[in-house]
C-alpha cells in the first residue's frame, strides 16, 4: 500500500489528535483562505477605487512576491526562535496588515498592505506543517494528510467568505481574516506547547545551494510555469465572468472543494496506480487544455464557470504529488528544499496576475492562452528532467524530523 494512503484505522488516528494540532490546523485553514479571499471583491475594488484590472491584480502580485522572497528566511528565523514564536509572529503580522488593508482608501495602500500580509503568511505557512508533525499522533504521513485537508478547506472557503462578506462591503473580507487570525493566535498561545528548536541553525544560502540539484530545480521550474496558469485562473477570471460577489464566491468555492477532495483522496490513489511523474504530467496537461478552452470561449460564461471548477481536480492532484516530489527530489534537508522550491515557484504566482490583467485590458482571451502556454511548458520541463526524478516513487515522501518538515503550499 502507498504510504500516502490511509486505512480506516489510519483515518481514525488522523482525526484523533491533540488540541494543539487542531489549533494549528484551524490557523492553517484561515491562512490559506487568504489565497482566494479577494477573488469575489476584485471587480468591486476596481470600480469603487477607479483601478484597472492590472492594478487590482497587484493585490495578488505583491502578496505572492513578498511571500516567495520571505520563504528564504523563514528557515533561518524558525531554527533560531522556534516554531511557536515563528507561527505567532506570522499570525500577528497578518492580523495587522489584513486590518490595515480593510481600512485603506486607495488601491496603492491595499497593494502595500497585501505585501505585508505576504510576509506574515510566509512565516506562518513555512512553519505550520512542521508544527503539526511535531504535535500530531499517529505518524508523519497522517499529519501530512491533515495539513493537506486544512489547505484544501482554506482554499475552498476563502472565496466563499470573500463573497459573503464582500456582498456587504469590499472591506469585509479583510476585516474577517483579521478577526479569524486573532482567534487562531489565541488558540495557539493557549494550546500549543513550545517545541524544540532545530539542532543546527539554517543558513540563508542553503536554499540557493539546494537548487544545484537537477531534480529539485526541475520541480521548481515546473511549479513556476504552471503557477502562471494557476494564478491567471485565480486572479483574472472574475473580470470576464463579470458577476456579483456572491456568484464569484460560490464558483471559486466549488473549485476549492474539488481541489481539496482530489488532493486528499484522489491523488494518493492515482499515484499508487500510475506513479507520480505520469500523473503530474497528465494533470498539468489537462489543466493546460482547460485554460485553452477557456481562451477559445471566453465570451461564454458557462464555459468559464465549468473551466474554473474542473481545474480544481487537476490542480489538486498535481499539488499533492509535487509536494511529495519536492520533499525527496534532492539530498538536502527537506526544509531547505521547501524554501528553495517556494522561492522559485512564487515567481510565477507573482508575475501572472499583473501580466494577465494587462493583457486582459486589450483582449479577454489572451491571459488564458498565455496561461495555457506556460502550463504546457511546465509539462515539457517535467519531461526533460524526468531522469532526475525517476526515484521519487521509491522513497518515503514523509519528512523524518520536525526540522525537515516544511510546508510546500498550493499554487499551492
């Protein structure tokens, strides 16, 4: 049986966890809400603050760019100050900057505060999985499944919360996250004990050295390219859909639910039957085709809606498999591999929203075609580097220690 699959007894062990684990899992759900939270309010923000689609898309760009760069120092910080302090610092930063974004009076202010939010997000998500692994019972594999479930729930509920609160005011989702993160902050203070620090402080140069390994570099470039398609879908599609906040929220909630289900339940079964590399390549190829169809029929809202929702299945499978691949793609500490991978891949996440918004101001179909081309290029990179990743199904993908267990998120 694949070590990512759970029996009924395993499932019971996964759900029977200490309160500290559930506190971090809850905070993880809220953190991942931030990815799709602003989807339903992109158009209202643009209309009320007189901003173009490319300007509004910078809410994603500033958030992802800072998150990616900050990933390089999260290991340095957590290895010196400990996981609990790092988690709390990340949550505190998100609380402050999410509230400031809600009080903003211009698009420039929101973009800047989303950048600060990205710093807090990096500190939190880069430490959350390590903390869950350290506090969980029943083994590392079950902790990873729990973390993936939290990720999926957060991605699914983010657009829904954004739609409900955004229906009241575009400021609502920002204040909502700030309040929820404050609750998570208190829960972690009360329920999470201090965890041991890393035996050896992490070097800031370690992630760059890790990218010398072809397997890790291949996976990282693959993620950079398909993230271009991922964030084109996420940040641009609300504009051609041109629907209300509730409708956009429910559409992307459907996408998130399918992503969560395929990530936790479908991906392990497909991996066990067909192998990681073939399924990663297939899921990315199907996502590229999906984007191309959306490009061909951009004027048909039903096609865009269906395209968004089914993309969740392709991305969910790929996210889980590529997460595991990162953890075993190079002979370095997995926290270091995670930091290097996250730094590279967030480049695609940061660039795509602005480029898509700029192209969409001239032709609504172009962003989808470009996203499809980048995602197809990701499949080509994966194929060319397959020899360096041929071993990934021969190893246990689970981290061996708390220090090595670092989150590799969507878009994850």
